[in-house]
C-alpha cells in the first residue's frame, strides 16, 4: 500500500487544493487564485516523471476549478489544460524512450481504438448536420479529450521500466485517495446540517462553492433547480449526498466506479486466508471502506442506482448457483468466480441493510433542523420507484417517449450531437442546464443515430469482454483477476443505472471511468 512519503505528498496537494476552494468560497481569496493553483499543478505534472504526474492529476480530480477568464466566460475547467499537459508529457517521455511508434502500432491494432474512432467520428458527422453544430463539436472535443486519459493510464499503469512487468499500485492508490476525498466531503455535508439550516447550506453551496468549481452560471441555476434534496410526502426535505459534484446522480456513479477497488482488495485478502471465518473477514479494513462507499451511495438518494442494484444482485445469485455448470473453465477459475460472486452478493446484502441507518441519519438531520423526524425517509423514497404518478417518474417517461420519436424520425444521424434539447422543443440553452433523455442509450441514439449508439456499445462490449477474459484466465495473477471481475460487476451496475440517467458523461465521472478502464483493460 501507500508508503509514508507518498501519503504525505497526497495529503499536501489535497490540503492545498481543498484549502484554496474553501478560502475562495469564504471570500478570503479571489477566484483568480484558481490560475495560481492550476499553474502549480501544471508545473508538477510537466516536470515529474509521467507516473508521478499522472497520480497528481488523479488526486486532483475532485478539486478541478473553473477558471474565471472574463466576467461571462468563467466556466472552463482547469482539467482541460492539465490533461493536455499530461498527454504532451506522456508523448515526450515515450519519444525519449523510443517507444512511441510501438504504442501507435498497438493502438492501430486495437479494436477498442477503432470502436472509439467510429463513436467520436460519427459524432462529428452528426454535429455537422445538427441545428446547432458548434454545440455538437464542443461535446465531441470534450469526450475526445477525456478519452485521452485512457491510453495514458493503460500504458503507464502496466509498464515498469525496471522489471518489464505490469504494475499499477501507484495509480490505484491515487484513485483510492481521490475517492476518499470525494466521500469525506460528502459526509461532511451531512455533518454541516447539525450546524446550519438547510436553507443556509443550500445558499452557501450554490452561491459560493459551486461558482468556484463550475462557474457562476451553474451556481445561479442550482439556486433555483437542483437534485440536492429529497421530498417524501408531507415531511420536511432531506439532503442527498452530492459532494463536489453538481448533482447527486453523478456523485453516486463516481462512487460506483470506485467501490470496485476496495471490494477487490477485500476479496483478495480473503483469498489469501481461505479458512478465515466471516467475522474475521469483516474485520478487514477494505470491507469497511467498501461499506462506507456503499453507505454514501444510499445517501445519494439515487433511485436508479438502487433499482439497478436489485437486478445486479439477482444476476449474481444466478451466476453463483450455475458456476459449477459452466463449461470450459478450470476448477481454479470456477473457485475464483464462486468467491468473487459470493463476496459481492454479501456487499449488496449489506447495501440493502444500510437503508435502515441511512433513514435514521436523515431523521436526525430533520430533528437538527427543528422539524419532525421521519425514520423511514430512505425506505419511502425507495418505495416511490414503482410509483408512475410520482412527478419525477412521470416526466422521465415523457422524455423517453420524446427520445423514441426522435430516433424513429432520425435513425441514422440523430437530431445532432449535443442537440437533444431540440428534440424536447426547447431552446439550445437548455443543453447547458442539463437537458437530456435521462437514459444514456436513448440520449446517444437520439443525438447521434444508431451508428453512434453502435460505436458506444462496441466500446463497452470490448471492455467487458477484456474484463471477463481476464477474470476467467488461469494465467492471470489473482489480484488482476479479482479486480477485473469486480470492476466488470460494477460496470454492469453502472450500465443498468444508465437506463435512468446520462451522468456517465459528467466530466469527473467519465475521467474516473477512463481511469478504471485503463487500469483493467488488456488489448483484445
């Protein structure tokens, strides 16, 4: 795990970035401080070896700031410049090591590369015929730049110059640190409700914190419309954990991506001691870290996450029952598969149980606000999933119908990349306010046509195939097999949730997805 020097480095950078965010939010520093912290990170990335620069970038993900260039142009995130510098630094290092031509050859032999090229290329074609082409081009540039993180992680994580072996502990540790930062901030939000009113929290976060992270435009929007609060019947509202994200849904998906790391480490430690009892297995710190992350997901209040978790649990139970009947697998692979599925089922059972303490925590926040406490808040919200008359469910169904009509009318090119608001009969400015199909697949198909959707499905299919092949390969080390299998299960969970939302394309979420994919993918 992390040595003391690395932990200190991570802590200092996190304290610096978090400190700047806090001081600017409190008005102690001006927003222009974002330029100085960005310059410091850029110098750190540019001057260090690529692995150290990459880990610095990863631990920075929760604290990316909006750069206030001008009064009305203040929402450009500094990660755009930092990722560009990281990619250039990577190319320079490969040129020095005379490995660049080899890596390019590997890319061109990769089916994943060509699937990505089809997806982004068709997105540009669709944008060219869109009512608002500039919006579409911007979206493709946005996606393409984040996708650059994948090859950097892919080739950096698995190449060790001294041994020639594939290694990724530094990058994994940085991902864990980033995940921990996001979660600690999320839990701190709940702690803050015992000190300030919900109204004060809302106004401070939307008016002071969000502008630092995303610009004044989003801050003004979130003061009137957001997903930060949950309403249940006649009871008072409760907070939904969202941490440094603009909404609770993207926070939930970020944690869903990352929970595969501590879950895999817990399973790996358990396989090292196969005869240990359940109580000893649950004393492992990775179990409790995974449990804390699952608790954060419950507190996000994202019903699509909860619904897809039920389906995932059923699939894992079926897989666990029929593992012994699978043909073509060695007994060793079957044993690993049984262990992984059994442990993940255990975590999902714990996930269900966590709704009880989550309801009590929400009731405590209601009591702290001087309102009548409702000890069944989370359970009531979970029950509302099946209520088709509930306003959120009803509006989502209406948007799905509009997306379906758009796909039927424009099956090849779609309505145009980034132009889904047109399908809803809204002004293009609605795209900036988060207008979407509330279903990732319908959103892609309605904007980019069926060719764009096919490119995206091909990317996901190739990644899942690679993960499955690793998890079942007798030649792979146990740690790699377990991480691949665990991330595959989490990816299925995420793909299920994507039937209800499009937050996979949130910048921080997509970067973390590219990071996890780069850590686990083997070229097929």
